[in-house]
């Protein structure tokens, strides 16, 4: 038969053996002596007593009613001896190992926004509270049972009120060291809050917080303005890129004076092959363009993720992504430079060939009109029209000069470019452009020029000059509006007696000539 005592510990009544009571009293006295010069002594002792009561209650279970000495010994060992954690000012402190135990689910209203349920789950699963809140919000908004489940957990989950509860919520073992550290940190937080309530401190804090808030508002304003400008620039660049992509792929139309200057959808590849140098395909150009856009795309994705999540991402992965994208962009830039250089080289030399078109004599009236534009499909007008081995494109410019002469004259100047003069001369010579002249003075100009597809597009162009005396009536037909270039009408005085020196290089031979121009535009060539 053992003598028992009734004691109250943390608001709970326990039947304790006399020997167990003496052991418990000694333990609590030793804690009080160890905390003699520690701030928050009373709070620490209360938390230790609460933890001790919890351990003794768990030890009794449902079948026992009296606390034995071995129960107190086990509880003291689990909490820890105060002598093990008393700091020695003379000896260097040894590193302590933070022990952790099983986590318990509590609500954390101090750090939560509503009831602390999501924050409690974040502590229980050792996760970021932001993600648990996002998941809870999604479940509540997009499922029919999200809100009832949240309310049920709010009702059945206990609230973390004591230090021991908050430690168990985070998985920290309620040892003397952890209880002491947690109580002291909360004591310092409360003491700092009380210090801030002093009148002088409150005024200083108000002034400081006011200017800090003003600085944040200004910073947010300029940051928001910067984001607006950045997003506008990005949207503009993407719109431009999408427009170019749509144009090159035939998805979009660019209509000028009723003519779609973009290629038809089924002629995109051939059109690009007409412009690019030989040996470079459309696939090379697309690959180079995508490589060049690698860094802007990665930067846009990074800014978008930062804007959405507002948290720093993995530095190593971000750095590796930017380095990889930069290398790809540099490769695309080099490839684009090579393509641009080779293309520019193909347009280096230009040849102009000017020939006179015979007109009937004695014309008293000139009417200028344009032939209907040729196209493969009447439903979709296209800038480029391809046949088996020919290309038609509306690159025609018309200029009408009113002169003081007596006869109507017409000149057709053909232009083409190439990597050297002989090649550009051949391309210009193979341009086909034949106006139709009627006896009554009606001049019908083709709306496009035709050249062999094997010549590729190297600046092929035709300029028509019609010289109409002021004594001859001149009329423009409405069909001229379909020309890609406007018809220019101007007056020019005849230049008589002017001499122009020309140097003509043709296939390696050089011809030196002097051109004498008189009022009748008779040409005399002196060969050297």
C-alpha cells in the first residue's frame, strides 16, 4: 500500500504517489533555480508544467488513475534536465542538436488569414503556407465540397494556444531547451510590442512608417509603370513577330492599292527560295529565326513567372536557362548574319537597260491605261504569281513628262542586280515587259513584269517614261490605280547641247562613249 497525494498541475488534477510527488517537486524546483536570472521565468515554468501534465496524462491512459514514480522519471527524461541547458559564461557553448518529434495537426490563427487551417496543414506537412492556401482556395472555388470541408476542419482541429502546442505543430519536441527558447522569443516579441507603445516611440515610428510607405507607393508606381511599358513592348514585339509570321506563311494579307503584296499560302516556300541565295532553304531561315528568339522567349517566360508567383526561382536553373538561351540566340544571330551577308552580296551590282518604244507619228492625243493584273486565282490577289518557269510581279513605275518637243516618245528602263555586272546584265535583259500601242495613241501598260524563275528575285524592276509634248492632249485611265506605284506627271524643259559621258562594261569589254543630247533627242555616239 502506497500513500498518494492530490496535486494540481497546469489546471489538471492528478493522484500522485508520495515518492513521485517528491521527485516532481524536486524537478520543478531545479527548473526554477536554473531560470532565476532568465527573462520570462514564470512563462517558461508554466509551459514546462503544461508539458509535464500532458505527458503524465498520456502515461496514465484509461486504465490507471495514480501517477507512479517511473511515470515522473520518464516525463523528466523526455523534457530534459535543466542542468544540461544552463549556459556557462566561462566555457564556450557547445552546439546543440535540435531534436524533432512527430507533428500534430493544429490550427495556427496567429499566422493564418481566416481560421489558420491551411497554415496548420502547411506546418503538418512541412510545406510553404502559400501553396496550401492556393490549394485550399482552388478546392473552395472550383468544387462543391471545398467550403464544407474547410469548415469541418476549422471545427474539429484544435487551436495552437500554448507554446507546447505550437512546438508540437511544427514537430519540435517539447524539451526544456526548446520550451525556453520559444518562450524567450515570444517574451521578446511582446516586450518589443510594449516598447513600441510609448508616446515618443509611436511618433517616431509614425513618421518613419509614413515616409517608408510613401517611398513604397512611389516605388510601386514606377515599378508598375515599368511593367506596363515592358508588357506593352513585349506585346508589340510579339504582335509584330506574329504579323511577319502570318505574312510569310500566307495566313495574313498586306493589301496595297487593292493588291495583296504577301505571298499566297501555297507559294511561301517558293517565294522565300526566290529571295534567298542558292544553297539556303526556307527551313534554314526558320531555324535561324527561332534560334534568335530563344533568349527573348526565355526572358518573357521568366518575367511572367515572377509576375505570377512573386517569389524567387531556383537560381541555378534560372542561370542555366539564360546561359543556354543566350548561346542559342548568339548562334541564331551568327546564322542570320551569314544569311544577310550572302543575300546582300547577291544584290551588289546593278544594271540599267533603257530602250525606246516605237510610237506612231503624228499622235495628237495620248491615253495611258493599265492592263488587268495577272493572277492565278481571281479570289485571292497575290503579289507574286508563279508559273512553270516564269515569275510575274507588279514592280512597274510610270513617269509622264510634259515637254516642249513635237513628238511623243516612250522609254522602258529595265533594272536588275547580281553578284557581278555580267550576271545583273543578263537578268535585266531577260525581263519581259511589252506595252501595247494603238494607232489612236492609246498606250496599254502591263501591270507586272515577267522574268525566268531561274534568275531568282534580284531587284528586277521596270520604269516607264512617257514624254508627251504640251501640244498633245494627255489622259489617265482609272485602271492605272491598280499599279503598285503611282503615276508621276511632271514638266521638264528639253536640254539641248548637253554632253554626257558614259562607261559601259559588258562581259569584260569596256566601251567608252560620249552622248550628245539635242532638242530632238538624237544620239550620237563616239567610240574610243
